C-alpha cells in the first residue's frame, strides 16, 4: 500500500556486536591470534561492503560492542584496535550515509561497573553515547542503557536526562527505542522461529561486565517514559523477537522488541546476521516500519566443506598412487630333477624340429602361466614419492587459486 501511494521508504541497516577478535576473545597470542584475526576481519569487511552495495541503506546504526576487549585496553592499544575497526567498517558513502554508533558493554562496561576511563575515551574518539535521530518520519532514540543503570550520577546523568526529557515531551512521531542490552522479559519467553540457540528463549544471566537483560524496573521505566512503537537491541548475538506491554493513556498497547543477531561469524551462533529497518513516513498513510532479518554466509560451513574436500582429495590421491605402486611377484618354486630332464629333452626335440629358434634358445624368459601363484606387493617408498608428487601438483594449482579467490572475493 505504501509503495502504491508513492511513499519513499528509508532503509536503515542495523549491525549488532561485530566484536572484532582480539587478545581478550580467546586468550590467544602470536601467530594463531593473527590468523584468527585475519580470517574473521576479511569476512566482516567483505560482508559490510556487500551490505552497502546491495542494500544501499540511507543510514547505518551500530548497536554496540565494537571491540571484544575495548574496555580492557590501554589508550595506545585501544587506538590501534580502533584504527583496525575503522578499516574494516569503511563507509563507502560518508557524505550521504550517516553512521550512528552505540556503546556496548565490551566497549565501556555496564551499570555500576562502567569503566570511567573507557567511557571518557569513547566520548572523545567515537562520540556521544546517546542520540535522537529524526529519520523517515520516526524518532530513533539511541539510548545508552549501560550508563542508565549506574548509581553514579556523573555516569548516568546524560542518559537519565534524555529519558526524562522524552517523558515530558509529546511524541509527534513514532518513537523507536534502541538499547544495546535487551529489555527484561519473563523467564522462558519464546524468541520466535528465527532463533538459532537451543532453548528458544533469551537467558537472564549476570557476570563480569555483562548482563543478558536490563533490570525489570529499568524496563518498566523506559516503556512508560518513552512510549516506544518498537524496540531494537543487540548484545545476545542471536535473533529474538518478543512483545512488551506499554502502558499509555489509552490503556495497554504492544510494542515489538527485535534483538539483532551478531555480525561476525565467530560470535557463538552458526550464522551471522544483521537487521534491515525500513521506515515509511506519514504521507496520507500513518507512519510505519518493517524489520527484516538478513543472514550472512555460513562461514563455518564453508570451512567444513574445505576440510571435507581436502580429506576426499587425499583419499583419491592415495588410492591412485597405491594402485600404481603395486607389482605382481610370483611365488618361487624349486623344480625336481625329473622335471628338469623332461624339460631339457622336450626343448632339444623342439630345437631340432622347429625351423625358428624358441625363446629359450635365444635366452628369453618364457611367459608365466596364468595360474602361477604369487602376490601383489606395495613399494612403500614409491608410494610415498607418488603421493608427494601428486600433492605438489595439487598445491601448485590450488594454493594460488585459493589466494586469488581470497583476494578477489574477500579483500578487494
């Protein structure tokens, strides 16, 4: 109906928890860490480039957790990792496509454990942690719910002031609330059919610098004060879609919360994803929004195919080389004296009667009888040499091809 009415939509890409791999991801160091960083980085970089090319969003919202160990790094190390992050997420249209960054608990901490130096550093190099964006006939409320739950006034002041201001203002346009951490919900609330994790519901755990959900009183406070039409969150790394009751002057209405899956393939869920938010402004029809969950290539599955193909290639090469490295060896047998005398007599007679010399007379060996017993023997050295030569030929062709595909499809 909106397309038929000529309403031009606005597309917003929602990217959650890229959490680029670093030392704090798996406690890896040295060459292994560099290899993991290389392959995870090129996957995210290519996916982000393709997203911008195919979807052509008018705006991009990052829902937090830029770096895996952002809150842990010192300034020098953090700046180095932040430059790496910016090289991965390069905006191809910086003058026409705005990018809005939200802080995650891996960036600054959460609640009473917010790292003050990390928060100040984020403000200095990335920007404010709260935004109100007017886009596509909607107000996008990018709220720093991490500092909101802090008991330190200096930390929570900006977030609380924003919520109070919105509570005292009349909402002229639909409000879409964005929070890094999902809102509270009753235990066992089903997340819908798109969830990949077992159990089907979003847990409510607490640990070092993380919380699966906001507090229940915080959730009620936000729903009552902001009156959102929809809510968007990240942090969980998996997709979850539920509804919240929103108390209003006209009674209780429902608002859908969309938890967006993580963008990286090393995030603990099989298939990475992102969200595409389409906004329709009010033009003869009421303002509306549509949310689509978009999946990225299943990188672990691709590597499984690589491994299976490699093993299958080895088996085929081994079978071929095994067949070519065997030879037939007849069993040795010692003839009796009578057999030798008979053979000499018969041979002498044939020499006198035959006009042409026989193979024995010329010193040539007679062909072995078909029934001669024997066995196949494997030349082990020859077998290994054949395998090595075959694998060398495969590597000479396959490795440059793989590198060329890697450069073309992932890096360029």
